[in-house]
C-alpha cells in the first residue's frame, strides 16, 4: 500500500533566491544531488508534504526557496554530506580534479570535493593535505550559466 500524502502545503511552482523576503512556511534539507530538481514530492522538517512542479530543472543553493502557489515559500537548506577538504598546490590540484570532471568547491586556501577514496588517494599522492569532513557541498557552477550546467550546449 502506498503512503498517503496530504500535500498540506500545495505545490511549489517557482523558485526564489536567498533573501527573497517571502513568508517561510517550512524548510527542507537536501544534499547536493537533491538540490537539482524539477518535479518531486518533498517533505519539510516539520512533516508537511508538498509537490514540486517547476517548468524546468533548477539547481538550488542553501537559503534559496521553493515558492508555493499561495506565494509562501519553503526554504532550502544544504545538508551536511561526506566531503574532502584539500590543501596544497591548489592550481595543480584543481587541474587534476577538473580533468576528472569532478564537481569542486573553490576557496582561496582550499578546495572541497565529495568524499571519494580513489580521488583521495590520487590527491595524497600529488602531495595534497586531505581532510575528511561532513559539510554542505556547494561546488562551483559552470562558466556558461548559473549553478550547474546540464550539458555541453554552449
């Protein structure tokens, strides 16, 4: 038997950036993969369910919101997930990470990638200092658009 959904919040039909000023009626915590969505049923931390039905796939960041039909919003929070913090010769290490088409979060003094034992060993072999951590993952977006790129149509 399928679970019953009350969809008490209705349907999210748009998105809003952080600082949007709308009334927040709930919050969902999503990992990096789950923050890319178009159509999906979600449940807030408080247990209210709602449907997401957007015109196209979007990539959301923590602080962004899904706008419901009534104009209220459900806030997006970036979940903590297993990541690797990388320090060392950043240009060289970033080149090797990018050469493997691995999403990467770029900071002035370190890089962050998803935890991957093969990449961790490669980076250590290249002289990187690698630290395992649990943190929200917010990789750099593509050069030809905001957020994620969904192909090579550029």
